C-alpha cells in the first residue's frame, strides 16, 4: 500500500513570500507529512512512504502571511473570509496528520504564520461591527432563506433547502447592501440545497 499526498506546481508567485522562505515552508510541510505517514505505516502492512507536499497548503500559508500583515481595522469582509477559509483548510490539514500545535511546531515558519493568522482573524472578528441577525433579515427581505447564520467577522450565511426558490437567490444578489463572498454552493448536509456567504455594506445598513 502506498500513501501519497499529491504535489502540484505552485499556482502563482506571491511577492510577499520570497523563494527561500517558500522552499523552507515546502520542506516543513513535507516533513510533517512524512512523520505522519511514518506513524501510520506502523499499523498498515505493506505501506510505504511517498513524501510529497500539497501546493494548496503552501498557497494557503502564503496568503495567510500576506493577509495578516494588514491592520485588523483595515481588513475588509472579503479579506477576513479569504483568511478564514485558508486557515480552516490548514487547521483541517493539521488535524488530519495529528499535528500538535506545541512550542516546537509554533517555532517553525508554518507555525509562526498559523499563530499570527489565528490571532489576526480573532482581532478582525472582535473589531467588526456586529449587525444582529434580526436586522440582517430585514436587509435581505423579501428573500427568506431557511437558515441564516452569523459566521463572525462580518460574514453571514444564508441556506435554502430544496426546492430552492431561484427568485430568493436573485433578490439576495441584487440587494444593494449585500456583497457576496464567493459563488453560491451546495452546503454539507443539505442535499440539492444552496448556501450563500455574504457581508453587508455597513454604511448602507
């Protein structure tokens, strides 16, 4: 049995991260994966190590390093959403490989970025004006999702279960105060449903 993580070319150059540091990140991620595979292979007969790194992980770390340099008070909902998405993927990766976020890890390049990004997201979440959900309902009316969630950091999530009324999605996307954060998607646990992440233009609310 061969356990692999797919390696791909980096999607783009990031001027905030120099090539030397990128190489160090790649090496650190590779080492984390190899250590995890080494532990797993002890319990799987015939398993072999195939050390590779994920381009998505490196790109997420680069984006987090860049975004966390922005002062929290200057961060837009879109920046927060991008950082939160990248951080969630990296957290899931750390959980997948059973990585302890101990002092040793936190002293690595990846660990330092992870700490700064986590603190940055928390700072943005605290600073953002909070619009109560009852007011959000008023803003998006007459659109009436089945569920409306406050994701923090000025980001809201509207979910429609099937059958989804197309007019509701149209109303939401055309509401002047609403700024979509990504394309509509099918949410986990809601077959054939639709979810939309959005922020509000607080000057218009």
